[in-house]
């Protein structure tokens, strides 16, 4: 993939809940950088065939799809975007669980550990 300034802003795609956006914003504030975006990608791997990757990225890749949630920029590459259309990223902070979860209507199955999907 090449680095480029060519991106696409869309109205569909990934949905970042208010709680998830607030957590991402807090993490970005801790980093002290305003040039980072939350990159969400789908990669081959895991028990079910595909797995999610969420990480902060300063790059703009050719064909990136970009969405904004208040002050949070969410980026997906063009190959991952169809797998993530309608996926909801939530952040949970309870006694039982803390972390980001992805509810993806495109996933037809997942493994028992919840780290991968098909």
C-alpha cells in the first residue's frame, strides 16, 4: 500500500458509539498527538479466518475511507471497508469486561474466544 493524501469520506460504514469515541479521544489526549487516527482493519488470521485490528495510525493510505465522530477520525483501508459496513464499535467498562467490542452484521460466524470472525 502506498501512502497518499487521497481519501474518501463516507456516510455508511463503521459506527463508533459515543462511549467508544470518548475512550479513543481520551487515549489520543494521553498520547498528546493530534495527527493520529483510529485505524480499523480486517486481516487474515484467527480461528475463523479473519481478525480485527484497531490501532492508532498517522498514515493516510491510498484509498482510505474516513469517518469522523466528533473529534475522532476513524480510518479503514479500502479492502477492509466492505467487511466493516454497519459494524458498531463499542467500549465497555464494567467489572466483567473492559475494552472495545465490535458488533459486525457482516460476520457469519466467530470463534469461541471472539477474536476472529468469518
